[in-house]
């Protein structure tokens, strides 16, 4: 593989940066942080016009039909700009429909997503805080041609903005058996999982906004009480689809982290050059130089592993899970370190609300805990390499 952008990808990346610098300056990010929706519908419509929302969607459904590496070029820029939008949430839902949806579902949903007319999300996490199938108790019972879903989902990305949500629920033979007293092996729990489409405003659905450490992201709690839902894919066969979606979601988060590391490094270097202390810029101090050098190493290493993971995902290779976990583990730590060092280099003002350092640190922390922290993913790597 080639570890640099192609001419087309460089054009895509450059266009994305120009657009975000114009339409998503940090001043507007701060405005959207105070908006209950957390994003701008006008900018969302522009993303659709640019083709970002349909980038992975085949041309037959109104998309661009490009690849996952092309998407990473955009995600690095959205991470750099701290773009507040349901982009990642819709990406996860789109991937699920692409992977498991039937012809009718693809025709109806994907075209609307590409046009910016439908926001999607994906709901899996519950009270345990993990994505382990043995900890998931949301269940769905067959009801005529559809299902009725009952349970609680937490930390659903843009759950309050989504028009449709893909919900992971138990529909297997043990659907009636719930609670901590039910012992299941991992394989048994996974074999009973299905994906179901739940519409916004469906009777029995309650959406409660949750406070996040990252004010540029919106998350919600879903309470489902016999909510009518449509099966996505085959009954009790949703776990493999979720794993496929998760791996690409991990790479997407890593790509946003790469963009964030790049931006905080640039901000740290710029401040070190302009902040004068005792008659000299603080950047002449060896300690500051070391911090910036470490941040650069983190950036280049993060970009390399993320691009390789994205290439594996684009080729749909068996090693995708391995490299997705590697990328998530490394970039999560790198972004947290870099954003924290940026605050230190800025000194006292780095801790104030008026400066933007804390916004990147908050985004770094949010990415770090999404779908497993670095410890979890290093354990995953060890298992996949038969080292555990």
C-alpha cells in the first residue's frame, strides 16, 4: 500500500479543510455547543451537497461510492475542526444498513442519508458500560411482521437528533430470560443478537439527552417500552454486523484523533513562538521543544497506524479487527497526551474557558472512552494475536 494520499484524496482533504475553516471556525463551534441540537442544520445540508454523507454509499443509491480511506481524509479534517454534527452517528447507522439491509431498506434509507434528509445512529451500550454481548439485556419479541423492543440504551450518539436508530437487541431463544442470574457464554449471547430499526417518535420511545464531557458531541439515553421496530438483516444474526460496524467506527474515531493531534501540535508550536518570557519566546526552552517533539512523534505514529487500519477496512481484510483496535488504542493515548501537553505549554491561560485547549482535551477524553479505552483494545490485540 501507499502511505500517502493520492492526488484525488489530497484534493478531497484540501477541500474539506477549506470548507471547515470557512463554515466551522471555533467561534461557530462554541455557538453550536450552546444549541440544544448541537449542530447547524444549514451546515449539515452543505455536507450533503459536498457528498460527505453519501461518500461510502453506492452511486445506485445516490452516493459517491468512494472507499474508506477517502472517508479518513475527511474525518481527519472534521477532527481537526471539532465539527459538531451527527456525522459519526450517521456513519455507524449507514454502515449497518449497507452491511445488513435488504434491497428495500437500502433504497429507502441510503438515498435519504446521502441527500441529508435522514440522520441515523447506532445504540448498543447499556448500564454495564461495555459492548459485551453477555451484558446486554435489551430484548425484542416478534409481533406480527415486526418486533417490539424493550430496554434501555445509554450514550447513544446524537440519539436526540436521529430520525432512525439501529438498536442491538436480544431476539434469540433466551429472549425471555434476562437479569444478572442468567449465565451465558460469549458465543451464546452473541448468537441471540439482532439489529432493529427504530423510528424517531415511535410510541413507547423516550429519548433523554445526557451531559457529555465533550460539549461538541450530543449523546442520549433511549428508553424503549414495547417500541415497534423493523428487523435489519436476519433474526439473531446481528452480532457479526455489529462487529463489522464497530471496527470501522474505531478507525473513524482514530482518524478524528489524528486530526485533533495535528491541530493541538500546531497551536502549541504557534503559542511557544509568540509567548515571550524573560525577553525570549518560551519555545527556546528545551522542555518545550521536547514536548512538541513528542507530540510530533505521536502524530506521525497515529497517522501511520490509522491509515493502515483504514486500508484494511477498505479491503475488508480479516486483520481489520486487529488493526482497528491497534489504531484506537494508540491514537486515544496520543490525543490525550498531546491535548494535555498543549494545555501545559499554554500555561495558566490553557486552563481557561476562553482558550480552546480544553475543547480538544475534552474531545480526546470522549474519543478515549468510546467503544473501549486503550486498555480494552490492547487486551483485544493480545487475544487476536493469541498472546492472552
